[in-house]
């Protein structure tokens, strides 16, 4: 009996399989987590690139009058919706995930705050007009299916002065 126990004690066959069984779940979880994180980063980068291209469209168009601004906004909205795979919303800065919006804002003088209405209280201040690109999307990582964490919301907002 003692010789049988010694024989099993010295036998190393199958030890690699046992070690792998302990380590494999952690390695698989790390791999899937890396894939999910790279998908999140890729979506955020894609949205930022689309917004940057939208800003380039505004700069290239250089709208000088209201008709030019409206034409540029129309072209920009079509581009943003197509390139970002988001739905176009005409609700200004009140959008839901999965939507993109382009709207105007104004700034009086050197005030850092932008306002939704055109016109300055002080007539001597110069008024600057801005086009704002606002994109919002959500991403649901696979681990949320198991009750870990929650959906992520990506927001990209870019402003560019016109005229």
C-alpha cells in the first residue's frame, strides 16, 4: 500500500493540465477584457475623427452669410450621420445616445460662455457665431450581461467659430 502511494506521489503526468485549468479562466477573462476595451477605444476614436473631419468641412466651406451657413450645416449633418452611424437630431444640445446634432451658439465679446440666442446685451460688444458638433453614443461591454458594471456613454462635442 505504501509503495502505491509513493508511486502516485512521484508521478508528474497530468500536472500541467491541472495548472492550466487553474490559470485558463483568468487568461480568457483578460483576453476578452482586452478585446472589449479596444472596441471601446476604437469607437471613441472613430467619433473624434468624424467630429474633426466635420470641423474641417466647416473651415473649408468658410460660410460668410446665413445662406452659406445653412448649406454648410445641411451638408455637415448628412456627412456626420453617415460617417458616425448615428441618427441626426435637430434638438441642439439635448440629444440621446445614438444621435448627432449640429447647432449654432453665440458669444458676446470675450465672455467664455456661449448663449443659445443671438444678440448681445451690450451693443458695443462684438458677437461671434459658432457651429457646435455634438455626438453621443453608448456601448454595452459584454461583462454587463453578467451584472458587472454598466453601459458606457461616449460624448464628443466640438465648436468652431464661423464668420
